[in-house]
């Protein structure tokens, strides 16, 4: 019998630890000083409660099997969130995380249900330099309990559009090129060491570009064309988010501009059925529960900090979560 895997990604927008946390290094405390004003335990708990109320609705109320998140400060806040989700759903989640040198201290974590997977004890990260550090590429390898098959997950949070989309675009092109090489090396290593062709790779994240932008198509080498994915000699990835480019719903809204910045992009072995490939892509979607959005553009409702002029403790994030469902034969 086939097993379904429900995988999610969500930019949690500035899930910081409390104002004077002993877990925060001095350099970051100085960097974030104004942003953390009045960010106390009560507000952190409120944001976590709001996020939890959404996450536990994933997978028709069963919760995520795997969840990737970004814009989180440290492992403590992610564990605080997922311990609450796990308690309310009676699921046991493990958080995989590594602190990075990002200038605002925001990182990526990947969380999984320990009854459905186990990791190999390794976390792979890569620092990418422009004038300063970008957020790391973050890779973990999980093996399924159901079929003992490996899933390779790579979390991303690419350089922002601060300063202008086109002015900042070369930085995202650089990360896309490096990630494409990373994916190629995974293929080569699996073939050299195990004789395994076309490993199951899921690239997920906030790319700060649209699925059709050059950083993702030309440099990451991804496409919506399944024939190109299937027949390419070198790894070409399949971007599952192209169907949502209809201008009606995005993962992020800037003014009246609806963007698909958060994406699931998968490797060849997930794109068609074969006895050689244990996983198959079923569907992806943007999650727009009524409480998450407002207005004509379905703008995500933010949890704004006390330091901002539009303080709101009843929101969630400036991004919507996304879902990927795959089948394991």
C-alpha cells in the first residue's frame, strides 16, 4: 500500500527569541536591539500560539509529516513551537537546525515526525558570500520508516529584494548557480558511492524570486517542462509552483503585486512513475486559510512586532505556507 508524505514550508517572519535572551550572542543583540523592543515572553508565546493554530490544521488536521521553516532565530524558538504542535496533535517532532552567520540571526530549520522518518545524524550547510553572508543552504537526509527510502531535503532562504528586485537579482543568481552545482554533486556522489541514479531531492524555500525568474530557471536549472526534466543529461529540476502564476493567490504580496516566492522544486525521480523510483509527486498548493489572509489580494496577515508602527499580535506571517504531497510506493 502506498504511503503519502505531507511536506510543508513556511517563512515564519521574524520568530525571534525574547528581548534579552541569554541564548543570543552579543553581536546579534546589538544588531537587533531596536527590533526586539518589548518583545517579551508573553508576545513570543502569543506568536507561537498563533502559528501553532495554523500548523496543526495542516494535512487535514493531522499536522505536517515534514516542515521546513525560515526566519527563525534559533533552535529554542522552533522547539518551543513544535513541542506545542506535537503535544496538541500527539506527534513527536524532531528539529534539525544550525545557527548561521546571517546578519539578523535568522536561520532555516527542518522538522520531521520521528515515527515516520529518521535522519542520518548529519546536517549539510553551505555559506555563500556576497559582500556579507547570505543565509546558508541547509540540507538533511531523511529515511522513511514505511519503505526505508531516502529523501534529501534542501532548505533555502535566498537574498532579499531589498534595494530593488533587479539590483539584488545577481545575488540570487549566484545562489541559484551554486545550488544547481550542489544538486549535481549529490547525483554524482550517489552514483559513485551507491550506484544510485536520480536520488529523491526536494528543494524548498523562500527564493525571493518568481518561478520564471532567471535565478530559478537559468541558474538553478529548473522548469515546468516535464519532458525536459525527463530527458536532460544533467540534472534539471521540476518546479511545482508554475500552476499558481495566475495572479489570484501568492505566497507574498507587496502592495498589489502578488508573488510566488515560496516554492517546492523536485528532482527527476519524483516526477514520473518508475519501479526504480520510490517517490512520486502528487500535488502542491498554497495554503490560504481564511484567518491567514485579508483584502482583495489575499494579503498574508502579519504578526507585527511592538517596535513597528502597525503593531498587530493577532496575525501570523507576511508569507503563506505551501504544501507538497508525494507518494511512496
